[in-house]
C-alpha cells in the first residue's frame, strides 16, 4: 500500500509539472501574439502614413501640371 501511495504521489508531481509547463507555454504564446500584433499594427499605421504622403504628393503634382 505504501508503494502505491508513493507512485500516486509521483504521478501527481509529474502531472502538476506537465500542467505548469503547458500553462507556461500558453502564456508565452499569448505574449508573443500580443507583441506581434502590436508590431503589425505599427507597420500598418506607417503604411497608412506613407499612403497619405503619396496621395499628397500626387495631388501636388497634378496641381502643378494643370
């Protein structure tokens, strides 16, 4: 009986460790997704600003060629 209890305790420790590892990996993945998302948003904002600049330059060229 003592050996069964010992193996049960080992199983509990192994499962708890595996659960902690999985939870840690999920948290890490969510942090990476958040970082990547904010970087994508920043690049999209830069693209929007560049598009506005091109539109302004195009309007200026069209205005000068009238």
